[in-house]
């Protein structure tokens, strides 16, 4: 529901803070581990959760998240089980927004109308579908409207003044600003351009703007939080979970959240 998203940004804005958004891949490395991590995210300082849907051809993702998707699919994760994880989370938390993030094919296969109803029933607040441009998302957007779900679009450094109005039209909740051209986990774009770009997107959309792709450290999160309404970290969390386990991932998340909130 979009009101969870709106309330989260309003609360952080009132406190003079940016929101911290954490991405994890659902089902990585297995359902039980992933569910436990998902359930622990709010207490670690996460304001909004991005829950990844594994896909066979994740064209926007770097190797770390691509491999997480491979592990998730090997453990039996499907679109349906991702929604089941969200529903399980909602048994203990009814305030933290959950945004599912992935690609159009699994949703199209389920059917947009069926997916929207199932997502609403599971307590999902919206979705980021990275390979579905505004010109092709009207059916999904219509299905989301019925259930008050946010379809969140991506703006990039190459989104020019002519295209930006089309990108933000129909967007709800927030706009995700991709800070670089490339894939998840790549190095951050020119630091000096972020403030200008965030302002441009915010003015066009009248929505909060969160910045992601390439934010890896607490220092960078703190810097971005000075200009953005929210900061997204994914690859660093997914890598730490895989290499060092859940406790290490949660420790990293706490430092990233603290840095974002102090920005």
C-alpha cells in the first residue's frame, strides 16, 4: 500500500533524515535463511525493503546479484514463494514497506492482474520492474491501480528532459535514481552530479528520490543521504551475506542505516 511508503518518507523527512533502503535476494541462499534475514531488517535500521525476485536473465544486475539469483532459484525460489515470504513478514511487521524488484517475465507469466491481487494479499507495497519501460507498462500499472500498489520507475543519468516526464508519470511512492550507467555493483557515477540530478527528478515528479547502484560503504551512503530522500544498498549486502553469513550482513546493514540516517 502506498500509504506505508508515504508515511516512511514523511517520518524521515520530519526527522531531517534520508530513508535507508536495503535490497536482498529472496531465497538466497535458501528460504529459511532469507526469511530470517528479511524479518530482521527493520530492527537493523532498514526503512524500506527491496525484495529481489530471481530471474534467469537479470540484465541490469552485476555478477554478485546474478549469482544470488542462481542460488535462490536452485533453492526452489519462485515468484509465488517470494510473495509467501512477504506474507510471512507481515505476520510480525505491518509498517515497513516491501517493494519487490525484478523483471517482467515472471509477472507476465503469472498474469499482471493475478500478480497484483496476490501482491496486495501478501502485504507488498509496490514493485520495481527494471525491464518494463513506461511505453510498455500500462497493463501492469492498471492492475496496480486497482490494488493501490506503487509502480516505481527508474531514472538514470541519461534520462533527458524530454523523457523524464514520461518516466515519472504514473510513478507512485518514490522514484529510483540509478546513479550510474551500468549494472548493479559498478562504481558510483560522478559524485558531484548526484545533487543536481536528484533535484531535477524530484522537481519533475513531486516524489521522494532514492539513489542506488554503486553505493557500497557507510561513507558513501552518508554522502548521498545529504542530497537524496533515500539511499539504496544491495550488492554489498548480498555479497556479505554470501561470504560471511547473516550476522555479518546485519552488522553491515546497521552501519549503512546509521550512516544514512546521520547524513
